[in-house]
C-alpha cells in the first residue's frame, strides 16, 4: 500500500475524491493551499511528496463549522486510503489548531492553509511578507496573529492545544529573533498603511545590527506637504490601533520632513526634494533594505 500512496495517480484520485466531497469554494481553497504548500515546502525544505498528500486531503471532510474535520480526514485517509505515514496524518489532524512538538509538515501545511492567496483578511499581505526563512519563528508570528484575531472576535478562551503550540514555539525561538520578527511585521504594517494613502517609494531598512536605538527605518515620500501630514496621521492612527504608541514626533508638513518615533521603528516621511537632499538611505547603505511592494489584485 505505501508504495502506491505517493504516486501521481494516487494523488489525482485523492484530489478527485475531495472535489466530489466538498463544495466548489472549498475545493478551490484546497487547490490554492496545494500551490502555497509547494512554495513553502521549497522555502523550508519540507518533503513535498508527502506534504502534497496532506495538502490535498486536509479539508476533505470540511463542511460548515465542523472544527473536527482535521482528525476526521486523518482517520479516513488511513482507513479508506491506506496512508499510514505518521507525519502526513499528523499534519492533517492538527492543521486547524497546531500542537506542541509539531513536525515540519504540520507547520508548513498550517502556514499554507492560513496564508494561501485567496485569504483576504486584513493582515494576510503583511504576514506573507513578514515570514522569514526560519520556519519556527514564522510559525510563531502567524500563531500569535491567529490568537489575537480569535480573542478579538470571541469571548471564550483560546484553544488550549493551540496555546501549548505557541508556548512550545516560544521556547524554541530565541527572544531577540521573536522581537525582530514582530518589529518587522509592524514596519510592514506601517508600509502598507502609507502605501494605501499614496506614499511613494517606500523602503524598509533593517538597522538592528548597526543601531542601538531602533530596529527598523521606514522611509517614504509624499507628493506634497499636505499629503505628508496626512501620511504621518495615518501612520500614527494605524499604530495606535495595534497598541504602538508614538513616542516622539519631529517636523511638520511644511518643513518637508516628518519623523515619527515608535520606539523600535522610526518612520521618516519626506517630500521628494527633502528626501534627495538628506539622503538618509545613504547613511544606512550597508544595512539590509527592501523596497515595499504591495500585493495588487
Ligand atoms: Fe481546514
Ligand atoms: Fe484549509
């Protein structure tokens, strides 16, 4: 049985079964999870041959509101299809909640399921970009966001197994890495807010190594001084929403340069002329920097 378990023919049969067993939108989600899982398998070095089986079947028994669909699908895959690989079964069983001690297949499937390209919750684009090549810290970041979301919409307590998963990840991810990742996420969030308000040429610079005062610079320019003020207000509002307080502000629109200090993240907003004039990017030229490229549909 196991040797046919991973043939193309077997996988196609599995996928056909899923297509017949769930509604069209769920099937389309499955196809997007498969695509995303392939991308992340390459990135994190997961065994694609086995992960593909898990991705195909993870929602095979997903019907409205049944939170037990993971364990149910895992059982059926073993009983009806003869798949006994413990990691494939684990990945499917725990794809909704995760668990302490999760294997690589489980984590990669969970990331793909949460961030497949059809997911359009507010933070999805930021989270996709915030992932690094480190699987555990990326997983931790995503789990923390899921928790924040669940707690914001529901009054009841967060799933205990998921909390254990978070605690386990925290033990394994060095604290400075955890902090750096969440700061990158915040920097990306600011970048997205600025982009939504028509800021131009948004650049993120990772200054953690070089600077004793902050982790990230976000730099952007505005077409005129009025827009500059509007961008500063937007950044301040968006940060206040996630509990990041503005510690210090310098400059006004008229001066062509506004600096916003959020502690670990410093935002520099310029008119084009002032940006060229001060050229602070040159000062930090030996740090890693990236151009912010928004996702556009
Ligand atoms: Fe699911
Ligand atoms: Fe799913």
